[in-house]
DNA sequence: TAGGTTCTTGACCATGGAGTCAACTTTTCT
DNA sequence: AGAAAAGTTGACTCCATGGTCAAGAACCTA
C-alpha cells in the first residue's frame, strides 16, 4: 500500500509509470477485463514487463483503480454529504453513481465484482453502501421515498446499472440520464396506485 | 424454412431429434452461448454431428429457438391482447416479458442479439416491438402512462432486463418481481413531482 | 568503461472454444 | 449377403487469452 517498493533503475521507474498511464487509458475505454497485451502495446513494453512489475492483472488494477474510480466515488459521497434535503440527497447519490457508471465503464467492473477481490476496493464499496443505506433511511423517515424499498434493493439498483451500461452502452448520455429519471420517480413515496 | 430437409437414414433422424432436445435443455439452463461440446455430450453424439446436421451454432439455435422462446413471446402477445384496460395491458406486457427473461435466460440472448442474426427471430422481435409500441400509445392516450416515455425507452426497458438477469441472476424470483413494480410505478402518469 | 546487477523481452506453455474432414461405421436397397 | 450411400467420429487446425522464464539488453557504479 505504501511507497518504497519502487524499482531501482531509471528505465524501470519510467516503465512503471508508463504502464500505469496506459492502463488508465485502456481500462477507461475498454473496461478492466481488457487483455493485458493491449495495455502493454499502449505502454510500449512487453507483456512480460507488466507481469514482472505488477505481478498479475489484479496487481495492475489495484495500482490504478484509485485514480480510476475510488476517488470519484469518494467525491460523490462528499458532494452529496453537503446537500440538505433528504430526497435530494438520496436521488443525487443514485444519480451520480449511475452517471459514474456510464462515464467510467471500469467502475462497473469494480461494483459488479467482475474482478479478483481487492481489499481497498471492498472497503470502498462497503463504505459507499453504508452511506447509501443511511440516505435511504433518512429519506424514508422523511416520507419521501417509498417504504417498501429495502437497502438490498438499492444495491441492486446500482449493480443493475453496471450490467446495463456494459450491455447497452450505445445509448447517448442524455437518453441514459432521462431514463434514470423514470427509475427515480418509481422510488418516490406518495403515488396514486 | 420448410420441411423436407430431413435426413434419410433412421439413425440420423433420431440424432437430429436428440440434438434438438439436448440443445433445448442445455440452452435453457446455460444460455445460447454454451459450448456445443456440451450439447453434443448431452445428446450422446459427437460435436461433428451437430455441425454436420445443423451447419453451425446459429443453425442449431434457429432450430430450437421457436420452442425455446418464440412461442412464449407469442403467448404473451395473445394473453395481453385479451385484456381491456390500457394500463393493465401495457404493464402486463412488460411484466410478462420481464418475467420471461428471468425464467428463460436464453430469451435474453435473443432479445439482446448476443447471437448471429436469424430472420425468424428478427421478425418476431419486430412484431413484439410493434405490439408494445401500440400498447404504449394507447396507454399514453388514456393518460395513464407518462408522455415523456418514448417507444425507444420501452425497448431499452426490455433490453436492459436481459443484461440485468444475466449479471444479477442470483436474486430470487420474488425479489426480482417486486423490483419490477418500482420500475412500472415510475412509468405511470400523474405523479406528484 | 568493465562488470555485476537489474530489467526486459518474446517465444513458450496451457486452456478452452469454434469449426473441419479423412477415415471409419451403420443403414438401406437389391 | 454384399455393396453403395449416408452418417458419424474424434483428432486436428485455428484463434484468443493468461501467465512464465531463460536469455539477452540496459543501466549504474567504481
């Protein structure tokens, strides 16, 4: 987790950095399951180097996932934390998570656990989850979100989006967002059945 | 499309039927992308026989998809056609399609087009689509479904489910169904914003 | 700049699935 | 029964991907 496992030689340090950058690029545009050969090509090194430096695909992911996703999730928690209204908090959280999932396909690999477990990631997911559960409870107590929506449901609402984005990625961001509104509306309290 | 391309020898006819049955079984439980070796094993023949008889994976799928999915979709259209209320028609159609997607993973491969295009299937999908669009229009004209829901949106609502089922298949049918209710509620007209 | 050390390479192994085909087996017809 | 036609087999090729490692290249230090 900390620092001084840097390689000794200058070329090696250069390579590590290059691989990190390339991985960010490639993962961002094609998800965390992209063949490592592609990352290698983008970084101008051989696949062997990646394995030598990062041990495995998972090692590489661990090395970039923070910059790729973790910071964004923390950002969402921070921004939503500033809001006052319970409904706005709940909806804004979901909306921002869903948009993150659209903007960063890699986020889905993380949330959906399509990849080897990584401790920091699990922690992050749990933290986000707890945060979401808090928002849900508050919104339900304020009477603005339907009470038959469970924490599990909220989890699913987010996981689902991941699957959707991967499978129906061709939809425009605007359409995607517009459809999210339908979803949110279905979660509110006080509808005429 | 028609009939008399049956093999001449009795053993061959027997095999064709056995492969069809095995394919139905295997595709039903593991989706249309299951390795053909598995189908072959289940049918007690060699993979070569499948290729010889059906030409390709796609040929095999074409040969079983009717029994697997097409009839069910036609059934849904028929049942929903009997209903009177526009809202009930629209919601029942979506609900039944969504449940079909849960019950038959293979339906998702069809709807999501994860497989080589097949004419009869394309026709079926289009027919179902037209039917759904009609239901939508009627429901909107009756003022029971929100007017900012487009036919494209309806398509997505169905395609999405396919992706979801594949990715989050572990949820129980009851939970799955309960969550569909949230979704439907978000599509109704006349909510308090 | 020599020589030891650190790094990188790319050929190599393994896995798993799609699809093919020459050799073999079974059925059918007379 | 015997031979020709029809059918089946499974080993084979091809391709993609994950991952390894001995040999050679690049770097750093004295």
